[in-house]
């Protein structure tokens, strides 16, 4: 099966058949079982036995290559005829040739199963036998499918049921075995086989057998499983005890499976509730609910050692389940369109609503995974990563010193964030392309608010990168743009309805007003900071330009200690050397012209009456008048303007 997928990726069924022929010839030569050469005498080859298989595993490849080459030839003829005569069915000798090739492939696979059943001789395990039997059943089912496929559905329902019963039995056997092997081995190969070949064939055969469309493929497979083969049933239940549990409960509960309680019957999309018209969609939605619960449990656990990549990897299961639900909805819509069902039909309307809800949920999980990869608070913070200390001790016995994250590493992380923001914006834009999404004006307004939120975060992280490169003006412009986008998102979120998901759940496309408000306030504070940095940067640039044009003073540095040297320190102009004779200010000069007009404590005021009747204020201190009369009066000297002697 793995070789089939790899070969079909590079070419068509014809090239795959040619590749198998070359491989088959090589194996035959190695085992000594080549065909009779030209002009040689025919000698029949001894039939292969279980002892041969046990002795050399290449005999298993011989059976598988033979069966796979016959199947590839049948598919090549079918695809070639479909391209040439698309409007006509395959009839006549072409159909007979296709059926004969499929019969040869089925016969070769059944011979291999018969040899592997002898486990003591062949050395095969139970899983090997089951896988070989599932492969043979799928080829037998393809043969029966081509026998009954005619493109028409007759009115005789009992006859139709009998015709397709063998096809359903073979495909159901392969479906149950592959499902058990997939659960046991966890290989994606079995899942691809089920989704690409077996499940669509079971769905078409069930439709031709007049089975209700609401019955899930898994339920049909378990109901049509050949339980009469006790050895097969025992081997499958030994591999997976719960593989037939649903069918057992269905037989004892009037056709209701045990998992029907967990399968939803309706789906809600905003204010509308739609019925789930197809059981496969319900099964897929139940798987999505289970995967979502596991994701919530993992993210809410107190596992602080989990990195963002590990948390993002936990989204894989819910993404796969959501994609399966979207694919199931798409197939159901295609089937109704092929039947010619009108768009006004209730089933088609329910499927359109289901498709919109399922695809929106799928996009929401993708955005949530991106948000987890971005980091805390959707990347609004630029936190340095803590470098892990080496386990080995240092040679000098000292402890390792934690180093700050380099700017190059920070820029690389910011670049990764921008890529994730771009992917998120593309996902939001893809929601508008969903059928029926743009008709809801309130929903489109809400999407625009979410888009503005992630655009603001993108501008913020680009501004961080410019700030790391000391380009503060560009960072300030980006922050201003981010603030406008955040305010727009905040205004739209206030008008929109509140999301129904809880805030402690896994991150999705739901954005809460508190998150937008926190981003807005952070942007406001960052703008104030970067505006100041831009002003300082501008002042520094102006100082450098002035120094370059000799527009600044040539005073030495010792006289300009109060100025910051933006252009750097000129080590050749620290002091004046040799020193020059320059005036040095010592102390200020006071002109006390109001000395005679101010009253001071400790002085007495005397009123002296002049002869002409005017009163004058004479100042003196008691006890000093007599001393002044006894002292000889000094001769008055001439003084300059400021009291300095000449």
C-alpha cells in the first residue's frame, strides 16, 4: 500500500504497473522462478508452500507484486476509458477484462492468506494474517463492485440488495480489520486506505442497497461484517476487543449503537440550529468533541515544562478530526448535488449551515495553533528566552552564567511571529470565502475586528524589530498604526456579540474585549516611550550635524561639563593648554543704595529739628556719640564708582 501511494504521486496507474513489472521480474530472478525463455521447453513450476514463505520472505513479495500489478492494470484501463468516453459506461470486452484482472489480483491475495494461516511453518503472526486478509477482502470487494456497477439503480429493491450484499461484506471485512490495525499500530497508512478507497465504496454500495443515508459507514461495516467466520471474529477481537462492541450493542438494542449517545443530532451556528443530515458528519463531530476535550485537558494541566511547540503539536488530533468533519460534509453536499436536490430543500439548507459551522471551527483551530506558537498574550510582549545551562560543569568549577538573548535571535523569533500572523490573516480572509458567510453583516463586522486585532499585533512585532535596530522613528510610526487598528478592533468588539467559548478553553479564533483593551493600553504606553526615544534620537542627530558643520562652540570639555557630548568626546580639546591669562569671576558685587532708608534692629531713631522747621532722621547708637566726638576725624579719600580705591 505504501508503494502504491508513493508511485501514484509520481505518475499514473500505467507507470505504476510498469514499475511493478520490473520489480516482479527482479524478484522472480532472485528466487529462480522466471518464465520459460523464448524457444525453450516449458517446465511447470512447483506450487509455493508455507515452508517457502517461512524460508524466504521474498515469496510474500511475489504474491503481493502479482496481485498489485493486476489491480494496477485494471485501474489503468478504467481510468483510460473514463477519460476517452466520459459520458458512456464501461461495457463489453473492456469491462470483462477489468473484472478478470481484479479476479486475478483477488486470487493471488487469497493464496497468500491460505499460506500464512499455517503459522507454525510460515512464521506469520496474527497481525500479518489479518493484514493479508484485509488486503484480499479489499480486492475481492473491488471485483464485486465492478461486477455490479452499472450506473443505474433499478426499482426492484430486494434484487438490488442481494446484488450488492457480497460487495458490502468484503468491504466491511476490510474496513473492520484496517480499523483495528490502525488503533493497534497508529499508522496513518491504514487511515489513508480507509478514506480513499474503502469508505467511499461502502457508502455507494449502501446507497445502492437502499440503506438510509443517516447510517454511519462504521455502523454499516459492523453490521455487514461476516460474523459467521468465528476464527476471523476471534482474531479481530483479540487485536482490538472493542472493535465489534458497537455492533453487539446494536443487535441487542433494536439497531442502536452504543456510541449514539455521544453523536450529536444537531449543530448550532450563531442563532441558527441545523439538523445533521448524514451520520458520518455526526461521527466526525463526536471525534472532534473527544479531541477537543483531550486538548483542553493537556493545556490546562500544570505541566510547566511543555514548550510552545509541544502545545501546538497537541492541536494535531483536533485538526485532523475537524478536517474529517469538513470532508464528510463536502461529500454529503456533493451527493445531494448529483441527485439534483434543489438548494431550497431542507436537507441542503441544513448541510450548508453545517458546512459553514464546521469549516469555521476548522479555521478557528488553525488560528488557535498559531496563537500558541506565537506565545503569551498573542505576542504582545517581547520576552527573552532563558538559555539552558549546560549539564557538564565548567573546568574552573564555577557556575554557568546565564547570558542575555542576542538581538539576532530576537529578530529571528520576531520574523517567525510575523509569518504566523500572515497565516492567521489569510485564515481569517478564507472565512469570508465560505458560502453564506458574507450574507451576515454582523458576522463580517466581527471578522473585521478580529483581523484588525491581529494586524495590530503584526505591526507591534515589526516595531519591536525596528526598536532593536535603534530605528525609533519607524518603530513609532508602526506603533501609531497598531494603535489605530487596536482602537478599531475595540470599537467593533464592543458592538459585536460576546463569544460563547470560555476564556480558559483552548485558544481559537475567539477574541475577547479584555485582550483587545490590554493591547490598546500597552500600545499607548509604548508610543509615549518611543516618542521620547525619537526626540532624543533627533536631538542626537542634530548635534552630530552641528559638530560636522563646526556650528558648535570650540570651548574645551572642562568648560562644558553640563552638556552631553552627543557626537562623542574630543580628547584633543579637554583643557586649554598652555593656559592663558583670563579674568576669573570671584564673587558678585552688591550696590547697597538703600542703606540709609532701611530700619535695622538695634538702632535708634532720632528726630533732629533743623532751624528752618524740617525734621530729619538721624541715626545713631546711644553711647557712641561721645566716642565719635573724641576720635579725630579722618581725612576723606576719593573713591571710584564701586568703592574701590584709586
